[in-house]
C-alpha cells in the first residue's frame, strides 16, 4: 500500500519536529520544505553559535518570517553533548538527524564524535524524551567500496564493511546504531540513503568541480566516461524525509528499522552531469579521456603543489571511485512504502544549482556575453554532413579511423623509401592478396563467423558511372570557362592567382618528381635514347643502297657512338 504525503495531511494539526543540523546543506532544504507545508513547528538545531535572526542569508525569506511568527525557532546544539540534545527534543514528535557534510577528514576524533558518538547521543536523547520517530539521513555510499560497479542496487545489496573513505565508514557505523535502536522504548527509526545529493548550498561537489576547473584539471575524463550515476536534488531528499516521518506515524506500512535508497529516478552519465554543471558556469567541459590511475597521480601532484585545490571534506579516493564507476540504485522501495516521488526534475535541479552558484561562474567575456547554445563558426561552415562529423569529432570512432588511415597512407607512400609507382603497385598487390585470402577463409574461425563480401560491393552501377562522368564533365567545363575568362584579360586578380598557383605547383611538382621519380626518369631517358639509336639503324638498313652509300660518304647520317652509361645500363 502506498502512503502519499500531501499538504492537507500534515496541516490538520501542528506537530513539533527537530531538525538536527538544520543549518547544513541538507538541513536548510528540509527546514524550508517543512515550513512550506505549514503543518509543523520547526526547531532548527545546529552547532552554529550565532542567531538566525542576525544571519543575512535568511533575511526576507520564509525562515525569517517563521522565526518572527514563532513557527520556527533556533537552538544551539552540539550533538557531542547529550544534555543539549535533550533540551531541544523535549515534546517533539519527530527528530530529523542531518549530519554536517563539511567535516574535516584530517581530524578523525572530531569526525567520530560527531557522526558515531553523535548518533548514540541522539538515540539516548530521543529515548529519554519519549520521541516516537527518528529519521536519519545516511548515504548510498555505504554500499559502495569502489571495487565494482553497482547497477540498480536495491536493499538486498550487502554493505562491504570495509571502506577507503573514513567518513563513509563512520556513517555506516552510525546507520547501524540507528537501525538497531528501532522499537526500543517506543522509538521508531528509519534510514534514508540519498545518492549524490546536489543543489544550492552544496559545500562539497560543485565547489570541488569549480576548483578543478580553475586549475585546468576539469578537462580530463576519468576512465571510459560512460559510467552511469544517480544524482538527487536536495529538495527531493527533504521531501523523502517528510514522507518517511509520515509513514512511520501511520503504522500502515512497516518501514521501521529499514533503509531506503533515494534518487531522482533519472540516471545520468556522471560526466554528462559534470559537463552540464561546468558548462553552465562557463568553464571548459571535460573531453580528454585518461586512465583512472593517471588522474590519481595528477590530483596528488596538484594537491601537493597547491593545497587550496583540495577540499578536506571530500576524500580523493571517493571522488575518483565516483567518477569512474557506475552507481545506480533501485528507488522502488521508497516509492512503494514511503510514497516518495521526486518533486523537482533533474533538468530543473541542475538549472537551479547553476543559478545558485553564479558567484563561482567564470568571469570571462564569453561567459558573460556568450551564448552557449549558439553554433560555432566551424559548425556553421561545415554543416552537418559526413565531413563535418569527422572534422568536428562528432563520431569519435569514424574520426579516429580516418585519421589512422591517413597516417598509414602517408607512411606507405612517403616514408617507406619506395617510389610512388612501386608503393601504388605494392598497395594494389596487398589488396588483391587480402581479398583472395578473405575469399578462401572458412565461414567460421575459432567460433567467430567470417562475413563474406558480397559481389555487389565490386560492381559499379550505371547511375554511379554516369554521375562520375558528369562530375568529370562539370570539372572540365568549369576549367574551360576559367581559361576563357583569363584569355579575355578582364579579371587581373584571378590571372595573378592562377599564375602564382601554377608557379608554386610547378616548383613543388619539379621537386617531388625529381626526388620520388629520379631513377625512373633516368631509366626512361636512356630507354628512349637506345630506342632512337635502334630506330636509326633500322632506317639505314631499309634505305636503298645508293642513298645509304651517299649518306655514309657525305657523313649526313653518321653513326653515333652509344654513351658508356647506355652500355652499362644495357
């Protein structure tokens, strides 16, 4: 049975809730969502020491009005102190525990006290204050160790137990404590595992991307670049928490003590998501694919040289694994049991995120005034044909195949040391041998089918022949028209262009012919000379005796000596 959460359901009576970590990235979204529904008295609890009324970020906002009307209140709470948690949770119906996301991973003790010990303190405070419901925000990272891809992971997926990232390990321990506390002293608990949360106020992912882009590292794609990931907009995560709290209260569906994956239900390629964020902020989109180990070395070197690139709330191991592995999760359990469905689409979420980080946008002229959707000059000039697809790398395989073919042709004809005629003959011989060898192959080799080349591939249709002749005739007629225009002497600029082009072609051709066909030219010259000598002797033998003797007497047709070089050639 599906339990849906609507504004009318929660507006029947005012209920009190506590949002621990209410000034954090996810806490802000949850507080705003609760106030929008209008049926909650929200206690915002956070370790921040200053009052919300003096915070400029909440001025003229929904939270500011709620603070003034008494619908919301702020309490300074340190989760490491159980007594402070007890004070804020007295009389509350539900507690939402949203851990801070900007912890310094270099301080293990502080992280442990806030995440693990904080979870213990929250559980003890809820039991002492007789709080009925506790919803804990965990992470989908706890089932991912980076050793393999996860495709549509569901609740049956076994947690690895060992993690390279310290924060994920601690969060795994805290989640276990929350789930074990279910049904103790009347406390019902539920755990949500959102995947890759993003949105306004993000202190981890988007700032890290911007720092990498400014350092010139965002142009690299780790791995194949086709790994899929589930990203979840922050407002959808807040909506899922409210759905979980309502379902725990209804007791119609047994969700207590269970964990649920939360996603946007729109899996997307990780690097496509990164490209949309960076492109929207005016930075270079990633386009160079490199192995994961190489990216790890580059990040480590930049981390050592420039410490500000490294965000100490994000583990480099986590980011590399996230960027190179497929991570998608099955959210059907949350849909069926919690009544969850995204309230903000992926497209709108990315748009809102880019707008919220406009202060981090690239300040270049192109970013301020350029239209990212406008075609470049190269795209306009080349169009959308096959040549444009190859030159603009729209089809990487075809472009690489053409480039590789050109390299082979260049090496075959110009770097092999043979003449052009010899190279062409060898190439034709190679093609003939390859075709003959392919023809005598069996239909299967080592279990692989060998596809025969149909004879139609070698036939030239009448229409193709006519088209070729039309092209030749068109080129010929075009040349004739240009020659006629040059003969009239009306266009001097065209005349000079033609003269210069012919002169350059003559120089290049003379050089290339002398270099590539020098030996053939010498042999042809000697062959012609020998032929002329033989022809002269034949003519002398065919002439009448009187004319032959007269020519020999007057030395008109004297016998020439064959050069020594000709004799050697013979």
